[in-house]
C-alpha cells in the first residue's frame, strides 16, 4: 500500500478463509492496527478479540509502518 510519499508500506492481512472470500477490492469489515517507533514493530499475533472478529467475517490488517523493525534499521 503506497504512503503519502510514494513509499510502499507492507501490510499483513489475516482473515478466516472458511467464512470470508478476501479480495482487495471487495468491501469488508476491517480492524487496522500498526505501530512503528524506536525500532519496535507490531507483533504478528492474535488476541481473543481478534479471533471473535475473524469468526464473524472481519479482516485484520497490520500495517508495518516506518520506525518498526520489520524491514531493518533503515526503515
């Protein structure tokens, strides 16, 4: 997904494939999260709230924004 400055920002997309057919251009209920500061990124994990949302057909998206550790120190 491109940022305002044209830099591609990587995202992780998690959904329950038995309930939801995910396509980028189809409307879905989405929980968008992300964190990136001080060299720490957002962990790829699910909590009980996320599992409940996924069981109801929602999609979880984690944005790996600049400042995190996902793409190395320069990111």
